[in-house]
C-alpha cells in the first residue's frame, strides 16, 4: 500500500465515482445525502474498500455512521 493516507485514497476513489468530487470532498460530508454517490456507487465503494484494504465488512457494520462520509470510513478502517 502507498504512503498516502486512507483519507486521501478514499477521496480519490470517490472522485472516480463522481467526477464532480474529483478534487475531494469535505470528510464530514454525507456522500449519499449530498448526492455525491448513489446506492449503486456506494456498493462499488464498499467492494473497493474490502478489496483495497483487504478487509471483510460485516453487513451489521453498513451504517451511515460508518460509511456515510469519508471521515466515517477512515474511522471504521482504523478500528
């Protein structure tokens, strides 16, 4: 894995899902509520997180607190 932070890596991937977010988004911004990603893109993001960070995400963990924002995803990954 690169020296880049989890935050930067997730932001970059979100930018591939929505070109409007290619320059990054505020870490606390709710990606679904703000229309940055839709439900299909969110599933792509979840799959990418699992593959990229070599983790398995339990369906019970798929909450807005954990995956609604980039900050939430970073906090989840660091637990």
